[in-house]
C-alpha cells in the first residue's frame, strides 16, 4: 500500500508566525493519523529575500514545536536545473512567451485603458492581469529584444494552455480537517491571466516550482492555507499539460491577527521565536492555534 505523503513548505524570508505553526502542526497531526509521511521543503527560489539565517530560524522553530520530518530536506534553490528542464519544454511547446513590460509600463497601460472607460480585470489576489501586447510580438522581435539583454519574464499563455488540455478541470478538496469527506472544485486557471512561470535569472516561479516539487516528491495530500485556494486551479492546469499526478487538497482556516487580517511576515507579526523568548511553550502554541 502506498503511504500518504504530506508536506510543509515554508519560505525562509522572515520569521515563522502562528499561522505557519498551525499549518505545520496540522500536517504533522494528519500524517500521524494516517500513518503517512511528512516532508519538509524549503521554498527559497527568491534568492534575494530568502537567507540562510532565516532558514536556520525556521528549522529551529519547527524543532522547538516538536515537528519531525523525513530527511533530506528539499531546498528549491538546489534544483533550478530541474525547473529549467520543465521551462525549456514549455518554451518548445509554445506555451510561454517572453514578457518585457515593466511594472510602471503595466500601470501606465492599464491607467490608459481605464481612462477610456474599461475596467481592467484582476486576478484572485487583486493584481491586474498582464496586458496582451507582448503575446502578439513577432518571434523575430522577441529574439531581438532578448539578444539586446532587455529584462523579461516568461509568462504562461493561459489561453493556449487551457486549449491544450481541453475540457473542464477540477480538483479534489477535503471538506474539513479530518480529511474524511471530499468535494470536487472547479478549477478556474483563466482567472489568473498570463502568470509568470519563470524569470530571466531564475528559471521558475512559485507556481511552477511547487507543481514540479509535489510531483517529484510524491506528495499525495496538500494541506495549506485558505489563501492559496484559488492558486490550486492554476496548479491543476500545470499538472494537466505536464502530465503530472494530482494530489488531493485541503485548504485550512487562517490564523488571524487581532485586527482580523491574516498574519504576515512582511507586516512584522509576532514570530514564534519572539513568543518562545517571552516564555511560551510548544503546548501554549498548540492552544493558541486551536490544536
């Protein structure tokens, strides 16, 4: 019988907070309940913001919480060649294109469009969709601009990708923390527009790396926050045209701050290390997150 495989996959770009603790402990609880495996993956493709110091802090916090995981830990920054091989395939199959517009150019394009009375569509995170102009560039022009070292990112041609897989896409979603019942959720990858799948200097993105890693690591149960619910539709699309197995998903509740927003490293919410230094115990943390 194949063991169920769970994973916890933090990014070492800040201190872990209570939301991370809940996700990590829930994954451990479910892995133990199902006699499964728990993997730890360090999602450090952002080589500027992710640092060895933050990673050391992540590992120390998880060990203090009592989390156990299988070795070796997978660090995404050590596997760029694997992601690049997948990117090369997407380029060959004409499913991605080089996108040259800077953030200021995107803002100007959208502002001009909205001045003329058109509301610009946004993705589920509220980010404006990428304008269509670069997708229409002739191949010769694309090659010239790349040869002249213009900055660009590789974006997924969402219409071409959806057309390639044909038919409706869905994923299996568990309905509660016990993982005892499921429902089918319609995947809506078009809601994301032409997302970035790689950058010129980093041959991957969050969406591409996480999809490839879950397949390579044999992850069968993805348990992560509700804030990534909509992103699953895009990752299902990538799984489909790359011919990768699809895990079943559970998107758990978020741990909110006193003001009702989700906790965030970037906003400096209280980290686990700070709580530990203030005298909190691992059992205190479990109680604070409802476990």
